[in-house]
């Protein structure tokens, strides 16, 4: 009985740590995106730079579409100011998105002890779990930390027997 409780405590601790890393990492990435947007918007002279940065920080955590919606919104606001500001912000968003797409699986993989391939695969599997696609975004958001918790506990439970 005590061994069963110990196994469940180990599994619970691993899942808690993985979800905690995921929950703290997502807002940090959003804060960086919002700060970068505020700095660039201030540099090109567009009005309401802080408000536009906050919009990016709020929309960025939405899986896949959030950053695109934010870039389109802020890019449109910059284009209304001037063509140069719109082009500069479009370039910054493209570069930022490429950097984030490259390093996000690596960062989450290292903190959750996953290979960089497991992160996007778990997100895709989570998206496919909802046949009606009504909850595809929440399923993707849950799949990544769940796979991290699972990968940390499955090898431990094998060796504990």
C-alpha cells in the first residue's frame, strides 16, 4: 500500500512540476513579445505603444493563431500611421515568430525533459483528440504539459517494480 502511495506521489509531483513550468513559461514568452512590440512601436513613433504591447501579450498565449492575430492587428495600426512603420513591424513580427517557433520547443523540451520532437508531436496529437474541433486550442494547451508529465513518470514507474 505504501509503495502505491509513493508511486502516485511521484507521478503527481512530476505532473505538477511539468504543468508549473508550462504555466510559468507561457506568460514569460508573452511578456517578452509584448515588451518587444512596445519598444518597436515606440521606436517607429506609432501612438498607444503600451496598449498595443499589452494586446500582443494578451493574444500571444493563444495557440497558433494568437500571435498571428496580434501581428495583423498591430501591423494594421502601424500601417495606418505610416507605410514605413507597418513594414518595420511586419519584419519584426516575422523575425520574432521565427525565433519563437525555433526556440519554444527546445525551451519547453528542456524544462519538461522532452526531446524537441516530442513537443510539437504532443501538440498535434492533442489537437486531434477533439473530433469536432470545438476545444482544439485547449486540447493543444493541455497536451504539451501532459506529455511532459507522462514522459517523466512512465520510465520511473517501470524501474520501481
